[in-house]
C-alpha cells in the first residue's frame, strides 16, 4: 500500500482479507505525485484513484471492491 493507504492500515487489511484470492496488493513507485493508490479493474482500467493526501474511506473501498470483484468471501 502507499502512504495514504497506510494511514488506514486496518481498513486496507480488512478489505484485502475479505477479497483474498481475487485481489492482489502491489506496491510500486512512480513519478506521479497526484495519486497515492489505485484500484485496477480486472480489465486493466483504473476503477478508483486515491488522490494524494486523502484518507482511505472504508465505505468507498468496499463498494468499489464489491463492484469489480464480487461480494467478499
């Protein structure tokens, strides 16, 4: 996870755990400074971007994961 997502580790960890086997967490570095995290759909398009400095919102994350990866296990 990236710095903003790391600010809410319980939210991110809970979400990752609920979608185990369907969602992978990848940490990457980039020259972009306008986003801290991206949720990438299975087809490779960006489903959700977390702007730099914005807190990770559990409701928004769970809604996006459910939309693109189905209901949690």
